[in-house]
């Protein structure tokens, strides 16, 4: 009896928790923070409203008919089967309703396609499975960053509780100033991806070999999260987009900080590294990029991604491994997986990651230490 | 002519076919082949359904619990391919085989051996698809839309899918040639095209769509094949190709394909509603014109599936206007069905329940289609769960509900036995409720920003995904009732004997001129239509 009542209490509290969860769930587009997103938001509500009115009209007729014109209530069928006037009316009237929908939509289409006069132009490149950003023009020109999923695998596999921004957090946010027209040029390095930030009303496919553009002007500071919206392989669900919109002052400070980092990275590449330094840096670089396919254990996934443990490439000549990492390798009929080229990573990161693979998981390669200069020479 | 028919008359009441399995392998009889198509489709529906259960099991909770992401992608891809090419399309061809000759008063399909071959291609194609799960790298995980260049990264499973699509396309084209020839040449004397029931009409138009677009799909997947293995660069920018060209070619096939999967459903609904409203179909000729307009428009709207690839404004506006224009003929159809019900004397046996359910949910799918047609709104909804909700409203609640309605409507004719009315109603109500529990919340998920085809999702999507998964399991289990009902009428031979016309208001030739079940060869002497 007591077990029973405990079960009932548990079920009731679960139901309450679930209900409050649904109340918190979102039932409309996210709050817009750009003029375009606001137009889209209103357009969607307008469409929904028109559809709701038609829905109620049409189905009142249907359900009244189902209620009143039944054989069981003795209704006799009236044998009409044509009425030209009615048929013309219900062809013409929807036509005018559609024009009413198309008019505001056309204005929004023209506004959102107009990406002229940007303050800042940023190139976004989709990779399997991360985003790269290059600031091409405007304040911050010359900066580059790679943006990887920051959620640890332990959260995905349930070994750790999931954080607030589970799967919607990255190691380096894209930072832009508030109130400025930002033009995003989109392309991809491997397959088609799509850059989507709902609060901005921007979704644009990133197509390998082509450049497309989109633009936004965020009116409110804050952190806005989106995801890749085009199936791009196994980790399609694991390449979020995070845009941090900051005040112009903060943006200037961020740009200065990044510039300083860039300078020290150049220094990094010039110096001779010790094995311990490379291993520490390499573990991080491996975690950011290589882990998606080759896994934390280095063992890969059978029939999909090759193991690095005892691998001929990793234990072989370091020049060959550098070349492979830089330029990638195409799949073959039987070996379906493809090593994507990693040339976008810095010399230091590539050198460190290679050194890491040559000295972990029991691997003991002959010349285990790879210096950034080696990578630079191989480029 | 009449003397010849008379001499053969007493023979033809008897079935002449080989016993056992050879009857089915060698048959040229439209009823046998229709039956084969329908059982094949039912089997594929089960396979595709099991894959769907796999998808919903993974999405029950955030995190990866059941599958790894690459297998998840294989599940969504193969669920789509199997349901579209294995379940829905063959089911409608099965209906065409059974119903077109009987409804137009023809003795059989025009080309018997071709008919046999169009069916027997399918099991080979389906085997390729299923085998592909077991080759290195597994089945293709590039989505049923098979976008390049992701397809180039797939393993040999991709090649098997390409060959399967080639074979299924060939089967569809052969079947369509047969249907067109039968309808144009073999109608009973007096049955002019504009006196023909709407089901053959919708199939006539569908068959033309199939002949027009299946070669286009074959071309697209062949180019994928040569890009993969023979060094061509149709879809590779580095070699002068264009990945977006694949999408244009695919959707030039894909959008008419959508109507291929719904127009015969319109035909079935247009047969059921007058029968149970005891009143002729309202606006017959406008129904025919609306069907034809939808078919023609379907060739001019393909790029609305690609509103986010970055088209020029003029392109966007053209495809947006053309797309919303489809709402006009589609609206005409819905209004005509309502006017057929209006002032009728309706009863609600299972087929009528499915027909009413069809109108209700299909119209909801139509509304979300209209919302998606507005390009700026589509920017937010493209490739999200809103789209998943939309096309399941038109394909499950549209095509599949129409198929169920048609099966219940014609089972008494095909088998000579009444189906179990109580179980049929249970099947309808459970399907209707669980369908909406599964797919209605997906509208909210899409609006809130959940992309489709992801194996794991962030926490704000958790609640509705759980609701959708519970609905999906319920929907899946409800379909077992359907198979039980069909088994009872067929293999188990249970249920009351059906009269020639069990429906008071049904007035097409198969009900008025033929017993239930009809003889193996029917209408050897054509009936005369006034």
C-alpha cells in the first residue's frame, strides 16, 4: 500500500515536472533581435492567423455537415453535384487571399537579399564538423578563429550531467559589435553545411567551391545560439554556431586581445618546443579536431575511421604524417572514410597534435617530436 | 466479335493458373499483380516503420543512448527511401492494378508480361536497399535527398542505393506505360474520359508525372555514381561542377514526386466520400482540372525546397509565387469534397472515417505548406522539425491515410469478405490520435529551432521529443491492428461473406457489375456505360 502511494506521488511529481517543462518549452520562433528576424516573426504570425481563420471556417462546415447530414439522424441526400457560381467563387477568393500573403512577403524578400554596404565582412567556412571564421573587412580585419563544439563527450554519453547550453556551446564564439551591418560570406571546405542563427533570421547554405552571402544587424547585446542546418555527415548535430554581440567598446578590446594572441602565435611557430610542451598543446589540439573521428582512445571506429594506435602512418616517417594531415586523403571503394585536409589549423597545432599521436596510447614513434617549423616547411 | 466472346465465356469464369509459388512468379493477371504489389508495400511499410521506431528511440531523450550518429543517419535516410519508394508508391500501383481495369470495364491491364516484370523488379531493388545495411560502412547516411557532395563520402551502401533507385525507377516507368495505355485504350464502350471515375483519372495524370520525372532522378543518381567512381565532376566545384546543380535536378524530380504520392490518394478519397455520403461527387470536372493543374504546377516549384541555397531575389519570388498558387487547385479539391458531404446522408464506416481524417490532417499539412512557401518564413523553418511535421502531415496523413481508406473500402471486393468493422475503427482512431501526438509537437520543435536529421539535441527540445517518441511508438503498434484485419480477410478467411456491393452509395463498375470477390478474369465482355 505504502509502495503504491509512493509510486503515485512519484508519478504525480514527474507529471508536474513534465508539465512545467512544457510550459517552458518554446511554441513560436525565438525573440527576434534583427529587423529582418522581426519582419519574419510578424510574417509568420500573419500567415498563421490567416490559416487559422480559414481552418476554423472550413472545418466548421465539415463538422456541421458530419453532425447534421447523417443517415442515422434521418437526413436524406440531396442529389446536387454542380454549382458554377460557387465553384468560381472558391477559386477566385483564395487567389486574392494569396496575393495578400505574397505582398508583405515580397517586401521582406527584397530586404533580406540586400546585403550592400556592410560595416564588417566575415567569411564563415563550414568544415566537418566545425566553423571557421575570417574577418575580411572592417574593424578586426585579419583575425581568424575556429569554433568547435565545447560540450564534452561525457555529457553526450550520459557519464556527466548535461549543462545548460548542452550542444549549443563552442570554444570560441564569433564576436561582433551591436548595431553594425555584418555581412557573412559563406563557403565550405568539404560538404554542404548551413549557417543558421534563428534570432537573426539568417540561414544560408555554405557550399564547397562557391561563396554565398547573408547579412544581419543585431540590435541587442547578448549571446545567440544556432546550429548547422544541412545534413553534413555523422556529427551534423554537433557543430553549433554561437555569436556574441557586444558593445563597440568591448568589441574593440576583443579585437586588440585577438591581435595580441595572433602575434604570440607567430612567435610560437618560430620557437623550438620541448616534448612536454608539445604533448600538452597537442592533447588540446587533438581534442578540438581529431577526436570526432579518431576518438579519445585513438582507436577510431571500426569500418569507419582508422585507428591511430599502432598505425603505420603514425609510427612511420614524420614527413609522411605531416603531409597526410595537411592535405588529407581521399576514401577508396573499400576504405570509405576520407581524411579531410587540416591546413586551416596553425603550424603549432598541427605539430603538437602529430607529436601527441606519436607518443600516446602506447605509440612510440622513431622521431616522435614534430616542430612547427617542420610543418611550415611541408606546406 | 460477340461470337468469339461467347465461345470463351464459360471458360473464363475459371481461373487458369499454375499452382503454388509459380502462380505468383509467372502471373500476368492484374488482380494477382495488384495483390503482390500490396503485400510488398505492406512488408516495406513494416521495415520502414521499424527504422522509424529506431529513430524515435534515439530521440526519446537528449544524449546518445541507442545508436551512434552515423547509424542514426542511416536510419533516417533508409526510412525515407523505403517509405517513399517501397511503401507508398508500390501501394498506389497495387491499387491501380486492382482498380483501374475494374473501374473502366477492362478485362486486364494492357501489357500483362510487362506488368509482371514491373512488379518483380521491386523485390530485387528492395533487397539491394536492405543488403546495404550490411556492407562496409553500412547503408547510405546522406539523407533520402542524397545531396552531393556528401554522397561522395559514403561507402558501397551508396552504390547499392543508387542501383536500387535505378531499378525502382524502371519499374515505375514500365508500370506507368501500362496504366496510361490501359486507360486510354481499354475503357468500356460509352465511358468517355470525362465519365471515367476520378481514381483512374488521378492515376492517368500521375503516370505521366512518373514518366516525366523518374528518368530525371535516374540521371541525378547516375551522375552521383560517376562522380564517386569514374572521376567526373558534375557536382564537384573543383572540377568545374556545382553541388547545387544536384539539388536542382533532384527536386525537379522530387517535387512532382510529392504529387505522385498524393494524387492517387485524392482519387481514392474521391471514390470513398460519394459512396458514404450517398450523393455524387461535387464538381467532377473541376476535380479533373484541379488535378491536372496541380500536376502542371508541380514542375514549376521545385526550388522552394532550396530557398536557403542563395538564389537571386527574382528566382526566390518566382518560386514563391508559383508555390502559393498551388493552394488554389488544392483548395478547390477540399471544397469539392466538403460540398459532396454537404446535404448528404452520411454513414461512418471505417473507409469514411479515414476519408474524413484524411481531409482534416491533409489540410493541416496544406496550411503548413503555405507557411513554408513564404520564403522569409522558410528561412527560419527550412531543414527543421517544422518541415518534418509538414511532410508527415501530407504523406502519412495524406497518402497513407488514403491508402488505408482505400484498403478498407475495397477489401470486401478484393477478398469477398467483410473486414472487422470494430477493429477497423480502433485502427483509425488510434492511428489518428497517435499520429497527432507524434507530429503536432514537431511544429513547435521546428519553430523553437531544432534542426532535422540530428541524433542528439539540446535540452530545450527534450519534452516535445519525448511526447513525439511516445506517439510514434503508439502509432507503430496501432498498425499491427491493420495487418491483423487484413490477415483475417485473406489468409485466415474469417469474417462475413461480402455481397457484390456492400456500400449503399458506391456506383462504379466494380461494385455494380461484379460479384465479390470478382472472377479471376472480369469484364471479358465489356459492360456498356450509358
